[in-house]
């Protein structure tokens, strides 16, 4: 897995105003942390970081950061985007070391045509695996060629590169071939949905908007529920 070199700069401005000024300058506000170190507030050049995300490694791209005359290896842990424009608002980066095993989510790509009369049900779009931080797989291919209706591919059946260990439950279904619904079944489902719609609208009528607490306008270190990557032996860092 190749590294993408990016020059990062320390940030001294924080909060919503500071984050906006950083983005207007063509940079992405970021936080770098891990291995028991104090979080460091930095900025990354937006275009270079976007290009890094469009390499084969995708969101698991290994970054070689040049900061204050030193070099650090890091992986994106959480990427926050504007829900409308899709632009990057903030990035959490986690420090890694060469030879260190980390756990990441790797995308699953389905190959082949669905059997006649069948319908593809992809239950997992990623697999959680543990691998060397410098040798992370970019994706897994799952073929459905020859898979009949009712057939399935489980996580333990996906071929993994040498040195990569499956963390996802091996019995978890990745893809499943269902029987395609008949026209009569689809019409019946539409009738049921139409009958339930007034009830759903009435239940939602009294609900107010839930406004998230954006705090300082920055993301900061994500909690474990949003992890994209974390060291296998240093999950707290």
C-alpha cells in the first residue's frame, strides 16, 4: 500500500469561526491523535486530501504527514462532509506505526450477474478486518456468478490477502440471492403502504425537529461508534 505525502500545518484558531476561515483558505480543519498523545489541531490542503481519498485505497488511504519538520503516519478515522454540498468539513486522523495491526472497514464489490428470476440482497457493503497499517486491502471482490436463488456468500468465504484477518462474524451473510417478487406481490405491497401512510403522517405530526449540538463547529476525536480505523492493540488512543 503506497503512502500519500501531504504537508499539514498546525492550527491556532478554533471554533466555528476559525474552522470557516480555514476552509475559506482552501484547507480542511483536522485533529490528529492516537498512541496516547495529546490531540493536535492541524489543517490539510483540501485538494490534495480529496485526491488522496480518490486513490485505490479510498478512505483507508495511508497519509505521510509532514508537520513542523517531522513526519507522521496517519489514517482517516472520521470524515465529516456538508450534507448538501458534499464538501469536507472536518477530518479526524489517527496515528499509526509501521508493522502495527489496525482494524478497518474495507468495501465489498459484487461481481457477476444475478440468476434469472433472482434479486440481489447485499447485506454487507464492508467487512471489518485487521491488517498491517501499511498493507491495508483496498477492497474485496465477491462473485455471484453461478449463485442460484436462495444461495448466499458468507463473510468467512470471502478471499482475504495474506496477513489480513477477518474481524466481522464469519457466519454473517454478505450477499444473498432472493426470488424476485411477482407483479401481484408488488401490487399488494403498494396497497399496504398506501393504507399505512395516513397513520405514519399522523404519528409524525407532533414531533419537533431534533437539533444536534454542534459545539465548537469542529468534529474532534470520534467515539468508538464512528470508528473507521483504530489500532488493534491501542483502541483507546
